[in-house]
C-alpha cells in the first residue's frame, strides 16, 4: 500500500485520535526495543501488529466510564484506548516499574489527560475501585485472567479482552471462575479496523447478566 494513502487511511480511521496514536507508534518504533517493550522483529510492523490490533477492541468499548487495562506493558491496548475514548477514565495496571515509567512518560508526551497508571498486580486493587470494563491483551490464559480481573468489575461491568484465534479452547478451563462471578456465557467476536489489516478476536462477558 502506498505510504501516503496508508497515512490518509489511518488518519480517517482514527479521526481526532490520530495525532496521539501516530506519535505513540513513532515513539514505540524508536524506543520500544531499547526499553525492552517490543522485540526487534516487531519494529517494522508496529501499526498492523500492535496499534491496529489494539484499536480493534475499541468498537466494543463504551464512550465513558472506567476502563481498566490489566498488564498494560507498552500501553497496548491501554494508551490506544485512551486516545480513542477521551471521555473515559482509563486505568493502566502494570507491575513492572520501568514499564510504568514508560506509561507515565507516554501519557504526558501524548497529552492524554484521562489516564491513571497504577503500579502493581491486578489482585492488589480488588477492593480499591470498580471498573465498567476490564480489558487485556496477550497477558494470560482466560482462567488466570478471570481470577485477576473479574473482582474489579462492577455488577453489569464487562470483560472485553483481545485474544488469539484459539480462545474457545480457553473457555472450558475458565468456566468455574466465570460462574463464581456470575459472568454471562462468553461471546467470541471478530473485530476489524481498516482494509488490509488482519482482524482481531475479542472475547466479551458481562458480570451479573444471564
């Protein structure tokens, strides 16, 4: 695809969020490997593999409310979500100090005023606040992720996570913990962004909804 056309396409897709997302992609390409955030092979495919993959989940997220990204790492999908959902409060939970430093730096660099970075594991915040949505990308299998994240959800809140194509195999091992927190049967959704970009698999389940 022609680079100018690609940027025009990206700009159209991201709209008002494009300047921040574009800057984030640039910073990730320049600093990501040096700071141990992405591998060397990822530098040439930051948009397709990371930015657009993260953006794919946003279509299923509310415009407002508290969205929590567990294991935010480099800010994928958390910082992308924050740029695309400026009226939502986005909480990034990350246990590693150097990654939290990066997340705080990027929050300031990108001019995102709706982000709060919390250092620690998700389990440490179970009684600290309630989320309208918990999301995550490439963090853990569903049974572990459910144990860590579901206590953060308010009644009626949603677990909306980015998963691989084999996500259905993770549902049965997680069924017990999903039932404990009265989660609805998981939906497997396909999320697409722009033409030519690979689609993304999303799992969604609601707390307290039969």
